[in-house]
C-alpha cells in the first residue's frame, strides 16, 4: 500500500494536498496551467463546455471529440466557506482560509480559493479573476477580486 | 403500472444501543441489529430470504450482504449492497418492496451499522467520495464544507442566519433528551449553539452530526404475511428518489436539492401530501440539510424555512414534529437508518417514550440524503 493509500482509523482515505497529476483525462488541464493558461474542455460536436472533473465524452451529446480551450479566467463566486479547522497539516498555519465555488464566465465551476483579501470580505456574487500559483511540480488556478 | 402503495410493510425493527461501543465491531453491530429485529418481528433467520446492506467503510468483502448473511444464519435468494450514502437505508426499503413484488424474496432484512466513535480493529480499505483530487489541492475537505457551501448560499438568497440553523439543533436536542437511546442528553440553547466552535464557517460544531457506533435493522414483507405476525404492520405508502448532480462542481443549485422531486414522487404514490403527515424524520447530517428538506418537502415555501422552524413548530406537540428521536445531530449518526426505525416505532404507537410519542400518528414522511448533497430518497409510511 503506497503512502497515498493510507487511511485513518475510521477507514477514510487520508487527506492529501497535491493534485492527482496522472489522471489521464486531466493532463492537458495541468500541462496548460504550467504555462499559466486556464483551459476547460469543450465539445467539438455540440459546443458544450464540460463541467469538472474532466471526462472523456460530452455529457450532453456523448461525442468523444473534444478539446481543451482557453477561457477568460473571469468568474463569479457562487458560494464560499471559511475553514476554521485544518484537515491536513499543510493548512494548519493558514486557518482561517477561504474555499469558494467559482463559476467561470464560460459556465464550468471550480473549487478554488479567493485570495488577496481577508476571508470575511469574500461575498456571493463577487467578480473574480484567475491568478496562478506555481508549485514545484504543478500550478494551481486561484482567484482574486476583479479589477 | 400498478400502485404498490400499502401492499408491503415493515414488520420488525431492531436498534442496538448507540454511542460508544468499544467492545463491538462493525460486523457484530450488524448481527446484533438483525437479531433484535427478528426477535421483534417474531421471525426466524431461517425464514429470511433477502438481505440488503450498505457497504461499510471497514470491510473489504466484495459483497458485504453475502458475507453478513452467512454471519447471521440467513441463506438468501436475494442479496446486495446498496451505495447511496445517507439515502441508502430508505433505498433498501424501496428495493425490498421491489424484490418481494418481483417474487425474488418474501422476507427481506434491511440493515446498517457503523463504528465511527471508537476504533474498529477489522482490516479495511480506504474509502473515498471520488472527487477529492479536485478539491483537496485547494484545501477543500469533508462533507462539512460542502454543506457549508449550501448554508452560505441559502443565507445569501433568503436571509437565513446561523441562529436559525441553531434552532434546528436546539429542537432536535430536545427530542434526544426524551430518548433513552440517544447519545446527547443535555439540553442545548441557541447561545450554546452560537458559542460552539466554528468548523467550516458558517457551520458551527453544533450544526454537525455525531460520530457514532451502533446499528439498526428492519424486516419488510407483504401485508398478507404481516397479518400472521405479532407487530402492527407499518405500510410502505410512498417511495421516491432523485439524484440531480454528482459533485458540488456540477450542482445546478445548492438550495433546492433532490429532495424536491423525490418527495413529490413519494407523495404521488401515497396519494398524500405534506398536510397529511403527522411527523417527519429528516436526514440531518448538518442543520442546513434539514432546513432545505423541510422546504423541499412542501411544509413551507422555498426560503421560508427559517421562520417555519420557530415557535416549537418542529417539536413533538407542534405542527410537524421533525426527528423525534434526536436525529443524526443528537441521537447517533448511522446514516439515517434510525430515521426509518423511528418512523416505524412512532406509527406503532406504543414503541417510544410517551413524552416523545406523536399522539395518534397515522402517516409520516422520512428522508435520506447522501454524498455531496447529490443523492436523495423518500419514504411515506402509514398505518390503517
């Protein structure tokens, strides 16, 4: 059993804080982020933007012809929360911190963080834009208030 | 399509002691619940020919139902694990009805137990919700936070407050204090709720359900067979399900859930509506879940829940008593199977402490809710 398969005494998978970069259908997403490009899947048959997590075929027309296309990086906060407890040691020094559901202008929604402002200042409906946070092996899309 | 409403019934229930059961295992709690259920029903394990389970977190058998059957002296013609999170116990009753109607079984046991308050020495395997790798890199963990998203959004759209959610915790605790088999026995005030620590804001500790050890089981059979058994049969009048999304990332809304369409289907099958219900046992993994469910099940309009829950309206003696056993918030979290056993006991009329008995109860509605607010099942039960 690898370290990532570790589980707690209640049988739940131990939390981790790194993305699963080997996910086949998500490779372009992570590759493009390294170049500071936020992309989403779009169906070439019917034009639908895919929801996350990524998948091989369009959920609307079931076509397997799709590609990762750049988006504006602009979006709106659908909802948000403030964590007062750290489920992973990496976040112990960050509480309280924001996690938001960000609806991109093109439609797809991401779980992400609104940063650069205190968590109590985040609001539902707030306009946000993407910023890129580089880590050693990957880049995370995060969001800051627009303008 | 023929209407099966009233054709099948719950004829036995078993509830283990809940709370901390350090001496027990997940397996022993399952068997204990089955034994108590069959004793209650006056049916022998050798007569049971169907078994439905919820795959436990701590057992790696490919079919837990088959494993459990042979730990409990059952030789099933029909057995399977169901996987709808907290909607599973209700889905079990629904599947039992379907299996008996299809002629595959005559007596189906529906059982769930879990061991989350004390360690379980059984070798297990890690279980996931499935979308963690699209959430955890941004520091997003746990069911609390997904429900906190719904709470923030409900507050934004309708002006609901944390104190309003606290009222659900307070009313539920009142019921737990009347239930000898409830973990929490100390009354709670809104002030206690507000003073409990924030976990994932806007949800406080007292908005969250318990971690529990325990189990419960129900026996389902036909009304025809029920007439030969000792207990007053509690009929399955209505059933529904709806699963409108799979992740918070593809949820069309977090303030109206599968509970809307699922309850409409159950009421339609029963030929009844919210006004005909004498009580409601509503899944309460978090207080916000109960609030949204009260609205979606038609007890008030969308967004009106915050006012509806006040003035004792959801307490025993009120307009629609909700979670008369103390719920997941204050009795025990066994994924909602005790919402179902409590509904049956209320309708028998002589099976709970008199202080929390809903007088003259003839029909009640029960909800189950699972995953990232994505799975829902409904049950209307009644007695003649």
